[in-house]
């Protein structure tokens, strides 16, 4: 049996072009030991290559090329492992995995293009939120809340920002108004509310004419209010020329009638028996000289002569009252 095995070994060595001597046997033994050590590794490598590339490597591949193939495969697997780790860490793992499994660069390019745009939007959103926080001391909280909601939902704040930019030319005037408005009363605030209702008309005026127009409008309305108040308290000022002339004529007629009545009253209705003769009045009716009397003395002495029974007409230029 031993001889048979030796013959079979020599025949195998001869078929493999190995010299069947002692040196050849030792070399063949070393080759067998090397193959037994490499066989499990070769089988694993075959499984990996078949799984990755759907084809098996040459089963007769010598150890050195086999080692090169294993090193290359290790490099590929290591690189793929890095890609797999990146895919696993990606927030959009399913989309990236789908793009990678497609095996086409176009899918990956589209994915990374979307990712770049998403990152840009995120950076823009973060910058917008930071800028919005800096505006909190200057703007109302409801406005801040609305702008933050628009940023979080991806909507534009362009309209609100445009309104602020359009208001920049009047910002300095508004700040000045805020400082001065603390001294305004209700009438002044009413005036400003009325002017606000005419904003569309005022905006059509040139900027240089706006101040003159506002001042002129306020002055005109003040005069009209004064005129209305005067007319309400004194309706006579509403009379036209014809009505005034009629009033003047009526007053002139009334004055003439009063004068006639006074004339009749002074002439008629006097009782002569109550009045002393003229000679009794001479001592007290002197305006100058030693016998001139003061008004008090004249009244005292004239009472006994019937002074209060008369209706005297006193002329101012003829009276001289002494102190």
C-alpha cells in the first residue's frame, strides 16, 4: 500500500511537472502546506469577489497575484465601508442609499446638489434668525413672531422688509416725532389722525412742498373752525349785505322813533305847579363865578325848587364837575 501511494504521488508530480525526487517531494510538500494554509483564505476571497462582482477569480491564481487581488479588494472594501458609514450618518439616508445603489453618478450628483441647496437654505435660515434676534430691541414682539414663523416655514419676508426699506427716508422724521409726541395733547393727535387719512394725497406732493402744505392746511382748518364757532355763537355774522342794510335801515327808523318819543316826553307831561319860577333858579344855575355850585350842591338846592319834576337834557360839554 505504501508503494502504491508513492507511485501515485510520483505520477501526480510528473503530471504537475515536478521532478519526483527527494528535493521535488520536499518542494511539493511545502506547496501542499502553503495551499492548505491559503485554501480557506482563497475560498473567502472567492466568496467576496463573487458577491461584489458576480464572478469568481481564477482558482489557479498563484499566491502572489492572489495577495495582490486580496489587497486590492481590501482597499475597495475599505473605501466602500467609508461610503457606507457616510450613508448611515446622512440624515437623508434612504435617498442617498437609493442614489448610491443606482450605480450612476448622475443620481449622486442630483442628491448632492439637493443637499448643497438644503445646506445653503439652512445657513440662510440661521443667518436670518440671528439677524432677527438683533432686531428684537427695536421692533414689536408680534412682528418678530411673524417673521420667525416665516423663516421656520421657508416663506419669504421680502414684503415686510420692503416696507421697512421704503420707510427709511422718513425714519429720521418719525424718530423725531416720537420724541416730540410725548408733549402732544388730544387736539394735536386728532389733527395727525386726520392728516393720516389724507396720506395718499399728501404722498403725491413734492417733498419740499410737504411742510408748507401741512402748515397751510392746519392754519386754514384752524381759521375755518374759528369761523364756524363764531357763526354758531353769533348767527348775525352770517347775514349778507342786503340783510345788513335792512338791519341798519330798521335801526335808523327805530332810532328816529325813539328820538321822537323822547322829544314828546320832554315836552309833554310836566306839572308846572311843582316847578318854581325862573327867578328862583337863577342863584343856583350859574356855571362860573362866585355863585357857581358843585353838582352835589346844585342837586341839594334844586330839589326844593322842583328839580325832579323836570326832565332836564344835560350836555356833556356844558358840565364841569369839580373834584
